[in-house]
């Protein structure tokens, strides 16, 4: 799973930290806000935005980890359910027909 980089998504950092909408230009690893769509919210300085990037990266990393764990749990639950049905005497073909689950092939 590719983790999103906060430093490459300044619009999302601004949305997360200030609940504001902006549009940025990205060039050679740098960024610039060219439009600020929130007259009621003062535009933060570049330094303020830069300091929010690591904070938002922690949020993104945690979200990616949660998604990865949920995916692993779903796969483990499917395998456990498959195995329980096999233990009850069903064939793999019957279990697959009922659940749609096909166990990973062993190589």
C-alpha cells in the first residue's frame, strides 16, 4: 500500500488543519498556494503550513496502518470461516459456492 505524502498534498493539509480550501501549484518538489477560497479564514503562513505537514503525515500513516490491519483481519476472518465450514464436513467447492471465498493457493 502506497502511503500518501502530506508534503505532496498541501490542499489536504490545509483542509485538515484549518478546514479551508486552497489550490496549489507544485513544481520541483516545492509548492505555492495560488488561490485561497476562504475569505473568512486568514491564510496561514508558509511556516505554519510547513509545521502542520508532519502532524498530518502522522494522521495519514495511522490511517494507512488501520486500513492495512482491517484488510489483514478481513482476510484472516475469511480463512477462519472457510476452515470452520471445512471442519463441518463441507468440501472446498461447496464452501466456495456458498461464500465466494477461494483460499490462496499453496505453492
